[in-house]
C-alpha cells in the first residue's frame, strides 16, 4: 500500500507544478480569457470587483419609428470579498465607499457568452474624483457578464424594463 500512495503523490505534485508554471508564464488567470478587442496592453490590475444589479431600458422609437428597448442606465452594487464596497450607476460611474469615483466611455466591445449576456467592454476613464483606490485608474474592463440584455418587444413608449445582470469589473492603471 505504501508504494501505491507514493505513486499517487507524484501525479498530484506534477499537476500542481504545471499549474504554477502556467500562472508564471501566463500571468493572472482572470486576464487569460480576455478577448483581444478589450485587452488593456501595458496596464496593471488595481482591483477586480463583482457587480450585481440591473440594466435599465426604456421603450423608445428608433430611427424608423418602431418601438424598441433602448439602454438607459446600469444600477448595480459593487461587491468585493462578500461585502458591498460601492455602486455602479448612470454615466457610467463606479463609486467606492472610500469616496473615489470614476466615469468612463466605451472604447471597445466583444460579445458576451450568450445572446442574453450584455457585451464585454473596455472603457476609457474620462473623469476621476477622490483620492481612494480609483485615483489612478485609466481603464475599466467589464468581463464575465451574465444576463442584462433586453429581449422581446416593448409595449408602449416610455415603459421601463430592468434586466438583472452580473459582471466583474477590472480596474486598471498604466504601469
């Protein structure tokens, strides 16, 4: 029995060694699955914060006069290590409890995993307030999106629809 258990340890340690080598070679595993379209070359991660909330849509006429759901704003709670640390709201803005706030604009996008998932985004920071963790953020990535896309027809102009979503937001700064 002793021989068998020592043989079983070898493959486990070999697998652990390969995993460590993978991390050393490829860096942060959360960044390994980032599509090229939203990659942030030359920047380092300051924080990755989970968001839970809703994407809010309003029923409006499009250019051809048809009523369609048009994005209005996000409303989400920012969660880190199981605790609420801030909020995400129209602008778009991300605000932490430490008083730091960033606003950003979309620079690039990639499809979510399914048609029900809002797109992955790369956002360029346009404005910063406060001296907290967001003080030197230059780029935000929205990744790991689940839900959030409006589906179906809207009933009347001015109607609202809140579609639940989750995502992770990676906050980066220049090296």
